[in-house]
C-alpha cells in the first residue's frame, strides 16, 4: 500500500493520479492534497478520498474548503500548507504536480523528508537539477518520472547498463501548430494554442507544447534524470504521440515504449514500479493505426527548442532563467499581452541579458528566477 501526498491534486496530473488511486483502492491511500484555488474540485476530492490534510494557495480558498468539509480534515494554506502536505508524516510517496518552478521547494522538502517522488513537475529539474539530484542521493530517495517521455525512457532502460546507452530520442507531437508556417504563427491565438492534437493537459504545458518549449524543458529534464550529455539526447517529431520515446543502445538496437496518449499509464507505472497493475485504458488498435510518422525537429522552425538546448549546455543559472522567462511569457500570452511569436523573443532577450553563475546555490537560483521574471515582465524585451 502506498500512502500518497499529491501536490497539484486539482490539476490534470493530480486528477489523473486520483483516478489511478480510485481504480486500485487496495493499493493506495490518499493522505494529503495541495492545490491552488479550485475550491469545488478540492471539496469533491476531500469527500471522495478523505485525506487527513489539505492545503490551498490562499487563505480565502482554504476557508471556503474548511466551511464545506468534515471538521476532522485539517485545512492549511500558502507555503506552510503546501510544505506540510509535501512532508506529511503518514505519506511515503509524493506526487509532484504543481505547475511551474513553485514546485521546487515542496519537492525538495519531500525529498529531504525521505519520501519517494513521482515527478511530473519538470520545471523543478529544469530550474535546479543539480540541487534536486544531490538532495535525492543524500536522502536515498528515488525519483520516478511521470512525464510520458521520461516514463517511456525509464521503461525502455529497464535495468540496462548506463554505458550501453548510445542516445535517447524524445518524441514530440509538434503541438497545436505543427502544420502552421512561421507567418501563420504571428496570428496564433491562445484559444488555438490550447487545442493540443493528442493530449488533454493544463494550460501552461499545452502552450509549451505549441512553442516546443515543452520538448526543450524535457531535454533538460532527461539530462538530469538519466545522466546523459545533451549531444546524446535527441528530439524527433512524431505527430501521433503513440511512441512516447525511445532508447538506442550501442549495438544499434532501439527500444520504444508505445501506448495510447493517456497519462494514467505513466502515472500508475511511477506509483507501482516495479510492479504493473491492470488499468482501464484504451488499447492500441494496430490496424486502425495503420502507420506512424516522423519529422525533423528543426531549430529554425522551433527556436524555443534551440534555446533550451543552449541553456542546458551553458548550465548554471541559465536553465533557471530560461524557465522563469518562459513561465512569464506563457502567462502574458494567455493574458493577451504579447503575441505567440513574442514569447520566444522575450525568452531570447532575457537569456541574452543574463550572466550565468555556475553551480548556483538554492538562494542564487531564487535570485536568478526573480531577476528573469522582472526582465520578462518589462515590455521593452518584446520590441
Ligand atoms: N498534464 C499533463 O498531462 C502533463 C503535465 N506535466 C507537468 O506536470 C505539471 C502539472 O501540469 P498540469 O497538471 O497539466 O497542470 P494544471 O494547470 O492542470 O494543474 C496545476 C496544479 O497546480 C495547482 N497550483 C497552481 N498554482 C498554485 C499555487 N500558487 N499554489 C498551489 N497550487 C497551485 C493547481 O491548483 P488549482 O487548479 O486549484 O488552482 C493545480 O492543482 C507541470 O509541470 C507540467 O509540465 C508533465 C507531463 C504531462
Ligand atoms: C503528456 C506529456 O508528457 C506532455 O508533456 C506531452 O509530452 C506534450 O506533448 P508534446 O510536447 O510532445 O506536444
Ligand atoms: Mn511530456
């Protein structure tokens, strides 16, 4: 039996994690939940899963939840609340599924408290990979990947020797605009960008998918998770999202993991590893599928992917800055303050202005994150 704490329980990964828990009530107990401001969904989750502790982002949201749930459920809010969920003494496994670099501190706290981690929040590894890795090694904690590509690689590796891996190949759907020209992208709206061709996900990762920054963040995430240099991590566009990623070994053999695009599969694998449990997911129909397609992920067409490789290779605080500038750019695009193509301009300008620090401390990461956000909010970076 796993005793779960879920950070971001009301989101896309959070609700899929609870769907997995509901399918196997004998395997999972839900101990603690943290979310932002979605009171309705949190109240539903409390009534359904009876956690001991919940936390909301604001005092107002916490009070609204408290007024509608059993008095036995402890309701907290803010940083203290989310850290208490991440370190709840009765939880042995924390699903890290907040969105953005706000996931870093609670994930680190969970690691330091010795919890096993199911990691969906890729921004945590992008912004502070070296710190998170060292903390996990120190605490003897395993980080199980939830991101579908990384779960695929984890499944393909399946005990193979690290030195036998030649390269890993991350597949990318190409996002909502994969068939649009750069000229058409100038007119892209948030509504159109939010229509992912294959996956149903939260807004931020869906926009990242349309710019291919998602794949860029995943390249950096893979670097930390699998301890591989950037020239052995490649990206190929695969519009169907059926092959979730591949590993090529030194002898030329390639292992791929396939399945319908359903996040419950990688979530459940991360929760039950090394066991597999049954799951009510749609099975692949090979005849209906017919064929699979692949295209080059061109850096001129997808500058965000190029910038992520650059940031990863530079290292230090540069990935932190890439990530923070991207978070602000996505927020501003969704608020209609900047256009689709201005997002990449913002990120590029912020990176150009940054003098990276090597081996940054957590405080230096916070400082770089704050600095990048303030520059990315400045309208002069878009012109
Ligand atoms: N969705 C997917 O299929 C995949 C997602 N990922 C990654 O997983 C992470 C989560 O993505 P996704 O589930 O799509 O995101 P969502 O936007 O759907 O969910 C985000 C969660 O974070 C909570 N949240 C937001 N702001 C705060 C805050 N200030 N304090 C506390 N909680 C907050 C939200 O709460 P509320 O809604 O209550 O405000 C919600 O529970 C991201 O890093 C994403 O890149 C990776 C692979 C696939
Ligand atoms: C489901 C998942 O893991 C997402 O991160 C997904 O990868 C998005 O797809 P693309 O970035 O390939 O469009
Ligand atoms: Mn992914």
